[in-house]
């Protein structure tokens, strides 16, 4: 009986120890999403995370904040890409490298949404700038060192020949210069830096608030029919499709095809993507699941922040996306891609850009305190 009593007591101790170890492991697992690499999650967001040792639920059941501030930094770095500009005066083709960037601020207050372009433009790689400066200095030095030719004597009535030759030289130099449209196509958005547009909704769609500024009025009008897609992409509006109620743990895969592509893309996209959960992390104070992503997709009628509508055909060779554990929002994206971007007619011309593009997008996502008027 004594031996039996000891055996029962030992079993109870073992069960207690196992139970404590399990609870400790769950707490440790849940804590991983709260702090990664010294980065702390926002306490209010962390409190809403549903995570256990079995995995985490990517929630979409919580009311989406209607008082919200989002700041999006988007950078597209082209490497040895090719641009073709077609117009009434002919085609221009050029190779280029550089980064197209724009930082946008979104402020939502209930039925009102303000969109501000804080900065935008196109920058060339530093190595290109250095080489261009060296070439300019060398050309200047060569010109200074070259002895000036004596002014030829031209017989009266024959001066037109030298002018014709000079015009031919100037024309050849102009044709050898890079196509000016390349810079214009990539940096046109810089004209919108500092511009703000306001939209309001009655629940069925977003409408631009009238502006007396012609440039702002045109820009707002171009964005108006696409504002829902723009807002969902930026995270100021919730995505319609998300990961559901199933708990996911590192190693789990999520295939995206058909309507499920709306989890990352606009509605109407075609193709297939494969997501694999790698870890739980924190980005800008936001608890997230980090997924690797590969695949191919197509989208037609995508609108850029400059109001330009284009079609895109993209292959993702490798990349990562940070998906919120609390709301249907993509917080961060880092992708290595091959892209073909085609625009329709704009100011009497169309263009196509094709090549390797590194995509880097980060979003600072913060609920704002409701204001009273």
C-alpha cells in the first residue's frame, strides 16, 4: 500500500511538472510575438493576439479602427531595366537603373480619408552619378586641352555648307543622347509631392472633395474610383480576404489562387502564389506572422498613386510579407521580382517597363484617438 501510495504521488508530481512545463512553453511561445530582436509590440495590439503553442490565428473578427493613421514608404529599385515609350513622334528605347520612391500618409477619421504625398521621385544609383561626373570632367578637360582650330576662310556665297555640316553634327549628338522620356516617366509623380486630397464616403463608395486647384482636382478624380483598392493595399481599410480561423504555425503553407489572391493583391488578379509561415515577428510595433512568398500573377487596371492606370505581369522569385496577427492588414513587404508594367494612353503616349525590380514597402500603422468637433 505504501508503495502504491508513493507511485500515485509520483504520478501526480509528474503530471504537475508536465502541466507547468506546458504552460511555461505556451507563455514563452506567445511572448515571442511580443518581442523579437529587442523590438517590442504595442501593448494594446499585443493584448489582442490569439497565439498558443499550437500556432496563431490571423484575426479578422475585430472591428476595424475607423480612426487611423498610416504612413507608407514604398521603394521600387530597377536594375538594368528597359523602357519603351511610344508616341506620335516615334518610339524611344532606353536601359536604366534606379529607385522610384514615394512616401504617403493616410489619415482616416470615420467617413473621411485624407491622402498626402509627402515625398516622391526617382534617384539613379550612386555609381551612375559618380561615373557621370567623371565623364563630364574628362570631357571638359579634353575640350580645354584641345587646341582651337583656325577659323577657315570661306569664300563668299559658300558659308551655307559649314552651317549644314554643323547642323548635322548637332542632330547626331541629339539622337545619341538618352531618351528624355525615361526620366519623365519615372519621376512624374514628384510633381505631386506635398499634395493632399480628401475623400468622403456614404458607405457605398468614396468621393473626392471638390478642389479649386486644377492639378489636385484632376489627381483626385483619377484616384476616386480606385480609392477602395488603394486604401486596402495601404492598410487604412481592411482587406476583404484573410487567413481565416485556422491556427497556423511555422512551416505551414498557404496557397493563393483565384479569389484568395485578394489577400495580397487587388480583386480580379490571376495567377498563383505560395505563402509559407516562417516565424512570428514585430514590425513597427505591430505583431505579425512572417511569410515567405513565391509565384506569378497578373493584374489589369492597377492604379498608381500618381493616378496612372497600368497592367502588370509579375514573377516573385523570392520575398517576405509581414501579415498582421490582429487585423487583415499587410504591414511590410520585401520582394525580388521580374516585372512588366504597361500603361495605356497618357498625354498622347504609352509606355512599357520591363526588368528586375526589388520591392520594399513598410507601413507605420497606428490607431488614432477619436476627435470631437
